[in-house]
């Protein structure tokens, strides 16, 4: 092996280790509650050999089919220039299938999956931290009353720390999670050595026998079994941070074996205990696997792991929101970059504080992780089912698989994922309504903003004057003053309303007029050499289009100062930015329901200003208003 290959292998191992710390926290903390909830959840099961082997077999095959095969092996191949996740997948599909008759449905499915993610990102921190802190009651039942206060303090600290960024504490994530995974694997292996009969659960017949015997109750048990694979969608969404190769190495080489050892170990422990002891241990089998001496350290370690898992989910919410803003589904929000080196490390205050309030309300309302488990799962299984439908489009429309291969493969996953989703629908009265409500609200916001923007742009295009015609008419009829004026324009054609209002009221034009449009491509990153598109219209008029990927920050001054263009360099102290601020009016024939128009208008009023979003110098910005009917 030469030096270059060694360097590549070393870099891959470092990325794989980093992925263990950042990506696998959500699915890694599932052993805290998944096995327990199957037996002691809303629909409890008898504690006997049939059910223990059946449940462990279901967990093993669920993890194999959903996580290992569907996501890690298949969907991670569907990367959009290295990026994953529902929105990235939709952008990839839209770019490849074009404007087909079902293109709108693909977009709606991706938006629905994104909306469900927000419900998941609220429940994950609450259930993870609560389930870890509840281990204190196993150490000493007298500590039970302190569980909720401690959990709330930890969660509030978690959200307060977000504004500082994760760059410094992130270095600790991988070692802590490696220790956590190693410990839970050792605990599981010890129990397996004591009761090796649990390994019969590798045979799928035990899962089948469970269904043959219990039928309806086995179906309901799927609603708890699926908790073992929550976080699968997050693996796909976080692929861009570490790459497909390192993440596959982490999953198959370390994380999956550790998780399976622990699940099998929990089953082995319950299988080897007398009935009375098993009844007690099933209340929290994760912590009962450890000797009494080591339970408190295990609680502390598990709490650290859930803290890290929650951090990853919150960061994921920031990342998904940033993608949604760039793709035009969410209004512009204030985004702060917390790292000078890594552009992906961002902090969105509105999202952070909204999540914190929701998480606190969840803890106070549901009181314990078992109650929260009833609300958990429906958002994840809904997103997974949607990804399966998008996978069908991927197979046929992008990868061009023969239908006789694609359809059976999709049907297998659709049956599995659909069964999990259907089983979780039975949780709606017990708390499953919460993520569905959050998803419905998020879906309404995402689609209303997207539709409103399209209507507004179409209306402004109708009212607009072609820029070349305006430039010709303004050459001799208006006085010119020194300096550069940049007029921001949402479309790539027409004359900005701010330019028309400026000449109407101020009756002057600057020596250099630049009409600037920022366009977000359906790819994560646009290379620097493809950033600027310049059209010279004569007499000092220029149209400039800046192209960005949906994962990039839109720093307009930096792009303009990077090279000399439009007749010379841009001196920010001699450049004025003119922005249009629209006030919406309801047309006689509204383009969408009046309540949605009012919602859209409210979002426009509360969105971050273009000045903040495009990082324009605050002392060089002029805003001019106009009214638009939609």
C-alpha cells in the first residue's frame, strides 16, 4: 500500500469516527426505550420465550431491512452532489425527470417528509434525555421525583448552548459516543454469553411465529419495534457531512454490531430471569443489564449520549431549514454562522427557541418517556414511507431500472415501511396526534410560502418593464450621479420596482446600475467559476445573476468583491443597495385562499430582511416600497 492510499484510508477512518459522534446518536440511544416499550408500552406483551424471541427477531430484521439495506445500501447511493435527505432527493429527482406530469407530486412528497421531520426533532430530545435520566429511579427509587427537573435543566442548557456553536464541544462527541457504544455492546455480550438461546432470534421464523400466534397484537407491537430504527432518515440527511463510504464503514463496522449486541443482550437478560425478576427488569432493561455498582455511571454515560443525540437532531433542524429557505419553501430567517471554517455549522434563533418551547411543553405534558413513546415513531415512519415512494421514482426515472425489477423491490420496502406507519397510526389518540399536528402546520407553512412566492413573482413579471427597454428610455432623460447602485431583483428578467420608484421620486440614476438576482440551484454547491453571470446592456447598465447551491450561504458583497466586473471593482463605500419591499393586497380573484394570503403576508412581514440574509452592509442599503396584488 503506497502513501496516498494510506492517507486516504486514514482520512476515511477519521471521517468514520466523526460520523459515530455526530450522526448515529439518534438511533444509538434507541436501546434506552425501544425493547422496553414493546413489552410495557400502550399494548403490553406477555414476558415469555415466544414473545422475547419474536420481538428481538423483529428488531434485528427491521434494522437490517430498513436501515442497513434501504438507507445505508440503496438510498445513500442517491446523493445530490454528495448531499442526502428528502429535500436533496427531491431536488435530484426534479432535475432528472424534468417537468413531468407527476413532478408536482414528487415535490409535495418531499415537502411532507420535511414537515414531519420537525415533529420528530421536537420529540427526539425530550424522549432521549428523559429516558436516560429515568435511570436514576433504577439506581435509587427515591430519586424518581428529580427526573423531570433534571431533564428540563439539561434540555434548557442544550438549547442555550446552540448559539455558541458545536465546533468546540463537537470534538468530544466521537470519543463519548465510542465509549457509549462499546459499553452497551459489552453489557449485551455478557448477557448473551449467559443465555445464548437468544441467538435463535436471528431466525426470521420467530418473528413470523409471533405474528401467527398474536396477529393483531403483533401488528400493534410494530409501533414500538420501529423505535429501534428511529434515526434512519437522519443518516441519509447527514450524508453530506461525512460521505457515503465513511458512514457505511461506521454503520456496518461498529454501530450496527454494538446496537444488535445490546438488543440481543436485553432479550437474553429477560429470558434468563425468573418471572418475578423479569417483571421488574422489563421496566427498564437497559439499566438493569448493569450491576448495581455501575448503574449510576451508566446513567451519566447514557445522559451524555442522549445530549449528543439531541444536539445532532437540533443541528439537523437548522440544516433542513436552511435548505428549505434556499429552495423557496420557508421565508428568509436570521442565520448565524458559528464556525469560520465550516459553513454547515449554523444557528437559526427562531428554530432553536421554537424547538425549546415545544420540547419543554412535551416533557411537562407527557411526564415520562413511556408516554412520549406513544407520540414517537409516527413522524419517522411517515418520512420513511415517503422516502420509499420517492425511491420508486428514483429507480425508474433516474436510475432507469427495468420495471420488473424496480416494482417488486419497492413493494417489499413499501409493505415493511407501510406496516410500521399503519401500526403507529394506532398511537394517534395516545399522543401520535402531536407530530401529525406539527407536520400539518409545517406543511401548510412550507406550501403557502412556496405558492405565494410564485404568485407574487408572476404578478410582478406581468407589471414589470423589460430592463433593456427601460435602459434605452432612461439614457438621455435622467441625470446621472457618481457611484454604483445595485438593485436587488427576485426574478432574472424585468426591471425591479425599486429602480422604477427611484427614478420616479429621486429623478436620478447612478453612473453604474447593476440589477442583481440571486438564484439558488437544485444542487448543494455551485463552483466559484460558475458563480457570476453578467450581461452588459450599455450606458452603464448591467444585469448580474449570482448562482448558489442550496447548502451555501449567500454573501453578496463577498461575491461582488471577489473579482473585477461590470466595468470595474466594487467599492462598498461607494455602492448603494436598493431593495424592494412589497405590501400585499388581496386581488378580486385571489390566487389562493384568503386565509393563506393573510398567512403569506404575515410571513413576509416577519421574514428576515434581504439586507440581513444577503449580508449587505447596513449603512449602504435603501428600501423602497410598493404594493402587489396576488
